[in-house]
């Protein structure tokens, strides 16, 4: 045994030196397994700073808004009451990838976090197609700094309350302010800054053109055919408002843009929670076990590690008091383990269900899965009958038009495919969140904006829709209408907000 | 190369700005919550932070979400009894159970959080319309007192500590003279030897004598005391409220004092208490309630029990006087009294009250504050008290109160005095 493989420091107290040694060893194992990661940077913070980071969704910098204060207060409350331990880690999808280590954690916990976040999540951020397409890891922190400064500047110039009001409205639309299919341009700070001023002026001129009130000369034919606007329905409400809302000032458009960009950045995270957490759990488990087998870790370390590991990947059954839905850590971890198993020791059933996977090289197969899927397609592709039996999955149909709930499928031969398809659908953001699009703008008349909700499975919108619609109206400045279209194509008006900001302004 | 960055000493309270904004934004709701909290609190607890909760629906961040209804097909783990095709009733509302209906939990629970002491007082003061100067004074932690804290090497001449300075000087002289003494001893021995040998007139002996004389001059040259030796008594400021006080809360609990009036009275007592905590280290509170008879009670009874019947104010004043004589007679007690009433008193009793105040109570107390929580024309008690105030404007204050903002003027004199 040479020095390199000497046992790692034991005990629960950590030092910078021991963290460094762990990181070196874990990094070595990660390289042996061929994990491709960004460089990473470990930052030691206190519990209080962890709560700060929590409140701003993990970002080291964020603009100021009361809602972050609210999150902070509720985190602080439950932490102080001991209702909740703080998460062990926060990791930021940036290059270098920033991993926070909390000072209160023991040495085994720090090692766990390094393996989980510094190598697990990190490699996922770098490899998965959604993150590669939708986020710019190298620019995000700079962009957040830029956003905070710009908003602070506006607060100074136009008043905190004015800006706050606008942010409230934008936050309400954050989930319908993302491009789901169109690939966004890369974030670039210098370009952003450069274009900021000219964009304001240019955009305004575009908008003015759209709302031109002077009669235009155009062909009679064209005048007769009603010009539809937008020509195609637009799924990204914030984008549409930024580009077309008639009464927004340039600085207001800028804020809409900032919120939209940040929302877009978080979009992949919401689509890959199960895969991403499962992937990170798989790797911390695999790598630390690897080190243990090389006799680098003590039994005490392993006991503490396994205790927190099993807590994280525990799935309580549906009728337990701890139950709160399928635990993405548990299912994710189990699925990745299952893929590894099917590659290494396939059964006859696996060969039948996954002919390509069974017996293949597990690293290559897993890498392929990690790079090219999101939660929905990952489950649809890889959830095996064995896992469904292990988790004892079953499916309940709650149809408001039927008097009773019905079990549609359970973990048996007839049910596998249905359960798999339903579970995948449960992770599909497209069906989990209502599909609302900009349908029409009344250019010639009252300038009203019509949104259309495409009902999925006859699910109506929740009560919050009225408040959200008011926010839309604030941004748009003219009446806003919400229609819904059911699966048969029938359209009905749901609600309407009448507002004319020009008049209000005159009264003021 | 791995980078580990220690951020533990970075600026804390990054969320302070957001927290303030949250509180500013929901000031209305938070103020209501604080009001409820004050109703629950004890007078002496006014100086703490508080856990408050405000309705969560007011502060929700709305998004488009699915509501109840439609078809939900939900996959759950842990099946132990169902087979395909089973049907069963929906679980009752409110319980998550195995239903998909809880998907869109637009929670209606209260949002609870803790206000810090400063935030709590700020809102408390807001209601009372306190002048800014008074607010700052009340929020300040405490008065300072200078206490001895050892010695320092700098200071003003009046603080020189002679013993310490001389002891230091002696030590310095011993230390600085040690090499000379050593040489001196050696030279003296040599001289004695020379004299023994009868060589006392020799050249060497003269040389030694010269050297001895030179060393003695050196020794004498060491300063008896140097600026370097000076030690001064050191005094530092420590938070130390001066002494102790007792605060009497007198309240009329006859039938006409309803809950709302009692809440106003409670704030009045709280404000006086808060003022006293800034000035005194230890404060005792005595609660006396009265209708036709006075009675010393605990705080709970004081604010919540209800009695009926007539009103004889003098009974309370007499009881207070007796308690002072029995328990707070010595000079170390600063006595404050706050009285709240709705102004009703038995006609013949009011002159008696004035007499009691003039002869027995006012000479004893630092400050006597009276509020009359009533609308309309003041009655006989008010007129009698007004006479007392005319005679003792420095330590007697009274005010008729309609709402919370009227409370502060009662204390105006008190605060002005302490601010000066």
C-alpha cells in the first residue's frame, strides 16, 4: 500500500486539509469512472448563509424582492424550530460549478456533499442536453450580478414600489414565460450590456409601429382580410409582453426580460429533478463504496454515510404519514441502479423489455441516458417492471365526472405499460402545468389581449388565475381575457379583467 | 486545482433587505398580528421579539395552476391491497390520502414568522404615534454607567493611581540598575581586597574608587519616576440602568370598562413599562384593580376578569399607599403610577381622591400618569385631578383618550425630562 491509498482522515471534525484530501480521492475515482465535470469550487458557509442562499434559490446573487424575504423567514422559522435540517448542499450550475459546504456538517457529510454535488450534479449539468441547450453555465453568475445592478438602478430612478409591483407581475408569469421548444440564444453579459440601451429605443419604435393609429396605406384586399396578431399563438407570455405590450416603458421591458431570462435558466432544473438527483445519489453511493472497498474509508464513516443516504432515498408508502408523493431521490436512485444492474446481470425479463440495454457496457449506457433524456422520457424509456414491483406502484384515476375513484393499473403484467406511461406523464411539465398561450390581440378595437387555456384532461385552472390575470392586465395595460378550449375544441370565456392604464394615468 | 473558499466571514444578513421589504409590504397584516400579540402578552414582555402569523393567502405568489376537477391519473407507491378495477369513495376533503385532488394545494394555512425586538417595537410605536426622538430613546438598549476596570497607561492626571505608578517605578529602577549593582559589588570586593593587602594607595585602588563613584552617579541618575511608570485608574462604560423601580397599574374594572378600553389601557401601561426598563435595572409591577373596593391581583385577572358595580377610586389610591408603606418604603425604590379609568366615580369620593393624591401619593412618586378612556364631557374626577396637575405639573400628567394615538401626550413630560 503506498501513500496515495493511505486511509483518509477519520473522525467527524473537518479541516480544510482533510476536505482537500477527500476531494482529491473522490476526484480520482470520478476520473476512473470517466465522469466529465466542470471544474468546481468549494465554498464553506454558515447555516445562516445557507438560509440566505436558500431564500434566493441557491443563487449567490439575486435582485431584491420581498418574496425572497418571505422564503427566508419561513426557512428560518422551520430551521429554528428544528422541523427541518438544512439541505446538506446547494450547487450552482455554473462554470466553475460552485458547491456550498455548510460549516456545521461533519467530515463524512462534507465528503458526501462533494461526491454528490461536486461530481454527481456537476457532471449532469455538463452532460445533459437540456442544460447544454438552455443554460449558459459560464455566464449565469455574471448575468445575475448584471440583473441585480440594473434593477437596483431602476429602483433608484423609478421608486422601489414601482419596480416591486412590476416584479410581482412578472413573477406571476414566470412559469408561462419560458420557451419550451425554441432554443434561446446564449447569455452573454457584454452583449446584454451593450444592447441594453439601444434595445430599449429600438423596441419602443417597433411597438409604436404596431400600435400606429394613423391610417396606413395598404391594399384593399389585405384590409378586408382580418389581420391576426400574433399570427401564430405564442406560448411565452413574458416574451410576448416584452416585445408587444403597448404601454410599457423601455426600462419596464428590460425588467420583464430579466425575469424571463432567469426563469428560462431554471426551466431545465424543473424538468430533470428526478434524473438529476438520482444521478447524483447514484454517484456518491458508487464512488464512496469504491473508496471503501479500497480500504480508504473507515467503518464509522460508512455508517454515518449510509444513514444519511438511506434517509434521502427512502420512499414511504402512500398510506404512511410521511408520504408526500413519489420521492424523486428514491425513484431516481433506484432507476440508475437498475440500469446498471440490467447491463451487468440482466434477467430474462430485462432481455425482453430492454434488448439494447441488457448486457451492454453500463458506463456507456448510463452516459447515453444521462445526456439525452429528461424526467418524462427517462421514465418512459427506462422504468423496468422489476422496479414497478419493488415500489409496488399503482395508478388511481380521479375523474370528476365519476362518483368513485378507480384503480386503473397495478404492478402486474397488464399494468406495466400503463403505469409507466402515466408516471412519465406525471413528470411532464407540459401536462403538469396548464398550457396557456397568447391567442389574439384586438389591434383595431379596444386593444384587448386574449389568452387561451388549452385544457388537458378537462382540468380547469385554479382560483389563483384571477390574481394572475390581473398581473397580466397590469403589464398589458388594456383589457385581458382568458378563454379555455376543451378537448373537443369548444371555446368558452373564463374570466376577463377590464383595465385601461391610459385612463388611470390621466386621472392621476 | 481545487479551490476551497472560506465564506464564513463574508457579510452576514444578505437577506436583511428582502426581509425588510417583506415587512414593509405587509405592514397592514403584520400590524394586525402585532395587535393580537399585544393583547396576549404580559406588560413586562413588551420588550421581546414576537412570533406572529399572517394569513397566507394575502402573501401568496400566484401562478397559473390546475384547480380541482377534470381527470387526474396518479401513480402512487406502496400498493398493498388494490387490484386493477377496484373502486372506492373519495377520501374526505382536507386529507391528502390517496387522492390526486391534493395536487393543487393552494394552501390556506397561516404564514408564521418571528419579528425581531426592533421590528416589533417599531410597529408598536407606530400605533402610538411616538415622536422619533422618543422612539430612538426607547429602542436603545440601556443607560450606561462608568465602572472601574483595572488600570491603563494613559489617562488624565486626576486619575493617576499613585501606588501602582510608584510600584512600577521601583520595579523599573531595580531592573535598570541591576547591571550597575553587579559591577559595583565586584568593584567593592576588589577594593576591600586591595585594602586588606595594604595596597589602598595603589594606582589600581584609585582607579577602582573612581569607577565606583562613576557607577554610583549612574545609579543616582536613574529617574525616580518616569512618565513610563504612570498608571491611571480606568473606567469603562457598561450598560447599567441605575436602580430599581416599582410601577403601579391602577385600573377601574367596573362594568363600563369594556374589552376595548382595557386594551387601550394595556398599551398605556406597556409604554410606561418600556420607559422604565430603559431607566431602571429592576422593575416590579403591582396591579391594583378597583370598583367600590380595591384589590391587588395578578396580571391575568387584571386584564381579563370583569366586575360590576359602582366606582370608588380612592379605595385604589389608599391600597396603593398602604402597599408602598409596607413594601416599597425605602429610598431605593422609584415609584411610578399609571392609572386608567373611564372617568366614573362616586361624586363624594373625588375630592377625597385629590386630598389623598396631594398629601400622600404625589410626594412619594416620580410620576403619576392618568388616562381617562371616555368620550364626552369630563366628570368630577377629572376636575379634581386637574387641580392636582396644576399644583404639580412636573410629576403629574393626565389625558383624555379616544384612541391609541392619544396615549403618548400623557408621557410627554416624562420623556422630555429624561431626554434633557
